[in-house]
């Protein structure tokens, strides 16, 4: 994950990936690469949310 990535930029990239994956003209391998990237972004976002929750408790 990029060191300068924020929750907001990760979420924006996820939204972009969803739109690209839904494109029926994309190749399967390209779609799979986007899905893998999306998986990593979701994990990053979850970790950021977990850290924020810990800070609140």
C-alpha cells in the first residue's frame, strides 16, 4: 500500500475499481487484477477503521 494513502483516497480508488469491474468490455485478467487491488484496498480501509475505533475507546 502506498505510504501516502489515506482512507479517503483508498475509498475513492475502490469506487473507481467498482466502475471498471462492471465494464463488460474489460478483459478477464484486467478485471482480476482490479479485484485483487480492491481486496488490498478493503483490507487497508478496515485496518484504518479499526485503528480509529481503538483511539475512541
